[in-house]
C-alpha cells in the first residue's frame, strides 16, 4: 500500500520537540482487549438489535437507550457486557492464575479498567506486540483519547511514568459526577515523565460520563465546539496540542461517530497546526468497500483538504507505531 507521504523523520523530530500528540480511539482499545471478536457485533446480538448495522456501538446503544427508556441502564449494561466478555476470555488464558480470576469474579463494582488492568494485569508489562505499550514508550507529554478505559495509564506506569488522568465534562451534570482528582488542574504542566491522559468521552468507572449513544455524540458535539473556544473549559495544554501540534489519530474508522465528531469539529480548521498528521486506515477492516484503489485515492484527497491536512498511512496501528519507533530510536 502507498505510504510515500509519511515523513517518518519529521514526525520523530516533532516527538523530540514535544510537538506530537496521539489521539487514541476506543476501537483501538477494544481491538487490543478482544483480538478474536467484534465486540460491537456481539453486543448487538446479546441485545437483540434488529438492524443490519450491528457493528456500530453508538446505534446499538441508542436502540437500548430508547427501548429501556433509560440511557444510564444502556451504558451500565454495555460496560457489564465488556467485563463478562473479558472474564470469559481470561478463563481460556493459561497465564492467568485461576485463583486470582476467581477472586476477581467475586469482587463487586469493579470497572473494566480496574478488573482487567489493576487486577489481571492488562496490558502485560514488556509485551512489545501491544500497541499501548509501544505508544507509552514514546516521550509524549499529552495523550488524547476517546476511550473511557484507563489501560494507557497502566502502560505508562509500567514504564515508571506518572500519568495524570483528566476527563472532559461534556455536559453540565458531569461536574457533579466526575470527582475532583479527574477534573482539570490549571497548575499541572504535562511532561514526558508525568504525561496528561485526557479522556474526551468519559471514564468507565462513571457510566453517566460515557459518550456512547447517538444522542450522546450529538450532545458532545454541541458542547465541545463551545468549550474548546472558551478559556478554562479544557486544559490549556490540550487546547494548544489540538491547535498547534502534529496529531496522530490511532485506530479510528473514518465512518464511525467517534471519528466524525473528532474530525469534523475538534480537529478541522486549525490554521496553526502543522501538516504531516497520520491516520491509520485499513481497507481490509471495511468489507463493504467495492474498489479498494478508488477508496484509497478518495480518502487521500478528502483528508488532504486544507481544513484537515492529513497524510494517510495505510495499514494497522501496531505496524505504524513500530515503524515510527524504529525511526525515533535513530534520531
């Protein structure tokens, strides 16, 4: 696949200058946690979702939110489904002690981050085939993410770094839901050793905070446009990273709600942001594409527009990070 537009040495240089910011999708996290299954499709089956587009988590969540007449219930059931699927997979993992697994099953109220990360050791320290471990090894002061899970923080701590977790309060009620330790600290200055991991779509310990349904995404969209422009609503470091550093979008499907909201409203039309932004898109993950070559040509033209200024890397996230790591180590 053509990747001639990617300037690896330039991106590596921007990492050294602390002017490169990764934006990590929830899909990347789910793909790492559940490599053998499509979580969205499996959740749709368990929820008796009646439509064909069962690979869209936002649509499945919207369906359950309407049928239950309860947005909170849809979110808690989604999180519970993720925990059950992870535990089912862990039972087949011979590296996990059965006694520990049994103890974890008996603990009540654990979030997925606490269950898989703090109790069962995900991501495994030192595993270089894990994209989160590789990503954490770069010297980056800020990580933006649309996942509610805290596995990147665990990967960073495994390397001796001291990450700070903050969550964006995308609607007013979240000011009462998100505890003070996860709110913006105006005095905190992120560094490579003490990076900021900024969660745009909530935290899995607080189901209300999740941006999950279609309506959630629309509400998020309406608020983030205003809050990004208003001083004090988001950390200045985050606002500056979005507007003036290279952004590397990791694991996003170009047609997902996650991508559409981030791309269309938070990232576009930032005149100070430099070019050479890389997006990883794998056409093989989109079986409904009829003509791969024409699709690639269209996407490269679309994302090269002045309002976006993206260069496209065609391939999976881990391959991209390995190539970038090799280049960065040589700078």
